[in-house]
């Protein structure tokens, strides 16, 4: 039976009581749940005795007020999906429950936020790391599940729990895509039919990066120049970045000599989409 909880105290009490029955799996989300979230929930369900999902649109991580305002919210359908996937607890706090007063402290994410989304969304990862630390303290799960779709976020969270000795295992879950390659995202709902048709070109560009790396091309400017040809010239499309970074520290690379993360952000009309893919070069004959 799914229980909806909206206070920190009730959530702490519920998870404390569940702990004696076995491990607790936690899936933090901002709601508007789709099959990508469901994949995280199903993984948690298969590995843990108790599954907790949080639904909280965190104002701290939004760098643009209009994005926060327009962010899709659909608690009733979200609860349906959670019920279907066997979630035990949904923690859906109000903003005032999470932030009863202005936060004085925040997590400094350091160099991990210098590039990609960190560069274009000032304060975003500081807001993410701060809310994730709060949520981990509230739920006190054994395992927390995050999507590889948000690769930089996953790297920030992994480093957060290492640097602050948070006793939780972080599990990364592969990106769920539409048949045409578009990564599922709550923001996809905002696309018009025409924009939706254009949107898969971001993944197509990343596939081109993977193909070049596969062939042994190592010069990053050559790789990205070729990849951007997958983005059609169209006034609705604006590529914000397409970069190759080190999978651990997310610093940009100029040559590919070991596995890399290729990541991109594309504006499609008024909607900003992100995606990434891991690429491994062929083994060099040493
Ligand atoms: P969000 O609600 O967008 O904050 O996402 C909550 C969690 O779901 C994050 O860990 C995301 O990385 C993950 N997620 C979002 N979209 C996908 C997807 N298409 N495939 C896998 N995980 C996803």
C-alpha cells in the first residue's frame, strides 16, 4: 500500500520503522513521472525491501524563474505510476516544509560544475547538491538511484556522498529513450509537434561522436565539428554546448585516449533539452 507523506517527521518515522525489514531504496525526482523515472523505481523495487520516491520541484536549482513556473506538475498521475510500480512511500513536501527559512548554508560543488550545464546554469548544481544532501538526511536510504541521463548531476552526487561520508550507495541507471532516440524528460511535454520531430537530432549528434570515437578519431574539435552536422539549420534549434569531458571530474578534453562522456544541451524553441552518451575509444596497440 502506497503512503503519501508530506512532512519530514512522518518520512523519518516511516523509514525508521521500515529499516528493520531490510534495505531502503530511494528515488529522488521532481515529478511529472515518465518511463525514465519508472526504470529507476523498478530497479529500486527489485533490489530493496522498501522503496521511497520523493517528488519535489526544488526552487534552489532553477536558474530561470520562468522554467520553475512552467515546470510540469502532476501529483495525481505520479501517484498512480508509483502505485503501479509498488512504491511504499512518496515523500512530496511543500517548499516551506523543505525550506522553512532561507538557507544560510549550501554545498559548494567546486570544479565539477565549471563546465556543461554548470557553466550555463549558474547555481544549478549547488541547488541540486544541497537538496540531495537534505533528502538523503531525511530518508536515510541504503541505496539512492539516479539516471545517467543527467550525467553531470550523477557525478556531483557521487562526489557529494564521498566527500561528506554520507552512508548511502549511489546507483546509476541507464537512460530510457523514445524509439527515435530522444531521451525521456519531463520537459518533453512542453514541445510542440514540430519541435518534437526536431528534438532527436541531439541524440543523433551524440551518436556521431560515438561513431568517430569508435573509428579511432581522437581530436576533439574534429569530432565535435562532424557531430554538429547532425543539428539541422532551423531557427527553433540552438545548440548550447556539445562537449567531451572526463567521466570522473567533468573537465573538457582535447584528445580522446580513454572512455569519455559526450554531452550536449539543445534549445528546441523555448525548451532546453540535455543528453549524453559514454564513448570508449578502440584499444590502442601499445
Ligand atoms: P527529474 O525528475 O528530472 O529530476 O529526474 C529524477 C531522476 O530521474 C534523475 O535521477 C534523472 O536522471 C532520472 N531520469 C530522468 N529522465 C530519465 C531517463 N530518460 N532515463 C533514466 N533516468 C532518467
